[in-house]
């Protein structure tokens, strides 16, 4: 695919690995949890680096559509037998294919390095968290690691869909990257500012942290939000972002 033929893609992969290396150094110098400096403890810690994968994927997603327009290759792309819907879908899926590629790299490298540093036999450690009714739950570190990756995917899918939409609408990689990253960092801050309003529960970033429901909490106290409610809100945003991307790309005059 075109994504993997570009030098920039592999530079981004290299940067993610460099960040992972620095994170490992910090982790090895730190401690505090009973499971620190174990095989799955290291892999769980490295799951926080999905944010690095997100930033790399944002850059790829922003250029996926906008780059075709700015580079003048969109006309060559659209003369092919495939419909615009199929072209847009293939680009969208290729972006998430790249994200999955980064996830696999992060997981495999963190597993190998953690195993070499702390041993591959330490697999019995447990992760504890306070659930509903103030009951302490215990799950394996492996289960918590995969759950961490899963919950991270929810936010990432929404942010990438937003980036893809902005890229399609404005045909500008810079605008798509800027808006996506700014909203990622400012989203929670804005959510805290508007939390006093009743409509705040419909705000995108008030619903992206689904993991909070596992600890018998809700994003906005007293709002009546539930896990089902947040999932529905996220689905609505997902449909809006991708629906707008499809509509604009479908109707776009490539000569403009």
C-alpha cells in the first residue's frame, strides 16, 4: 500500500520505537506497584504509549485524503473503476491498518524487552482495582493489558475519524493534524469547564473514557450517565464524522 512506500511512514515508526525505548528506561528506574519490573507489568506500562501510535496515525490520516488533493493525484485516483465510496473506505481502512501495525509493534517489542529484562516466567501477578460497591477486583496483568489497549482504541477511533473528516472537508493536512491534536489535549479541559451544564453529558470527550464505569464512577457526577449512554453518544459522533467525510468526498469537485 502507498502508506508503507513512503519514507515518512517509517520515520514515524522509528520515532514511536524511540519513545518506547525512553519509556522503558523511565519505567526501569521507577517502581511503586507490586507488579512493577515483571513481564506483564512492563507490557502494561507500555500500553500507555498508544498515545504515540495515535499521533503517528493522525499524521497518516490527515494526509490520506488531503494529500491526494494537494499533490494533484486525486484525479488519477478517481479515474479508476472503483467508486468514490470504495476509494474513501479503502483509505479509511488502510489508516486503521497502520494503527494496528503500530499496536502490534508496541506489544511485541514491549513483551520481548520486558521478558529479556525481567524474565518470561513472571505471569501470575494480579492487577487490582476498586469496582462497584467498593469491592476490590483482581484480574491478571495480561487481561488488564489487553483491556487497556481496547479502551485506548475507543478514543483513537474517534480522533482518527475526526481527523479523517477534517482532512476530507478542508483538504488540508495541517488543519486536520492541528485540530485533532488540539482537541485531544484540550478535550478533557473543556469537558471540565462545561461540566456544570446539563448538555455537557453529550459532549464527545465526556464519554470517551469508558473504563471509568468499571470503578463505579461516572464522567460527570449527578448527570445520570451510564455505559450504554456513553456508547450511544460515541456511535452518534462516529456516524457524524464518517458520514460527513463520505458526503463531502462524494460531492467534491476535483477541479475546484
